[in-house]
C-alpha cells in the first residue's frame, strides 16, 4: 500500500479528525460539506485539481485499510514498502490455513471452503480490531507497551488475510 503525498493530507482536506473509527456517514458528510466549494462547475474559473484531490481524499479515507495506512504514516510509522514484518507465529498459521484451503479446493468441498472463508473473516476482523485499538491509543498518547512497528505488523497481516479472502472468492 503506497500513500501518495497527494492523499496524505486526506483528513485535513475533508476537515476530519485523523482517527480510525470514522463511519462512512461521517466521511460522506465531510466530503459533501467541502465538495460544493471546490466543484469546477460551481466555482467560476475553478480548477479541477481541488475537486480531484477532494475525491481522492474521500476514496482514501472511506477504505478502512487505506485509512489505517494514512494514520500510521501521519504518526511516522513505516509503510509496507519499508517493513514487511508480521506478528509472531502468523506465517505458520497462514501456511497451515492455506494448506487446508487448497485441500478443500482440490476436493471441491464447498462446505470446507466456506469454513475457511469464515476463519479468514474472523482473523481479518481481529487484525482490524487490533489496528484500531493501537491507532486510537497512539492518537490519544496512551502508552500501550507496543510501538508503531506493531501497528505495521497488524496491517501487513490484515493485507495478507485480505489476499487470502480474494483467493477464496475466486474458487
């Protein structure tokens, strides 16, 4: 996940507090509150760039994974290009899960594939919850005993699980 400099200030462009727990309704309301002021058709001599930047900001902040990456970048954490670290034991767990998923796929066992989908969704939800809690603690300046590297690890694991879910969807 790359966070371009054009979208790095997405929260500021939308006038939103930089936090993970934003609802889609809150993002949409912030976008609409700003959209009229930058729309090229509504502003005489207006530039398309401001509207495009606002649209890009809305898209970025609307996606929870991208939003988490933006927040981590704002806090000074490493991008996935810099750190590919994963939580302890994660790779072994994923190797076992992939083996089970591939076995179910080779047998064309729809019920087993659905069990693996459910497992992956629960795993993803756990990583999302941990990312949210770690980012909220960082935002509030509360010590958690972990640093931004742990947020990166959880985000990397989240991305890994998302890829697994995409592959299950293709079965």
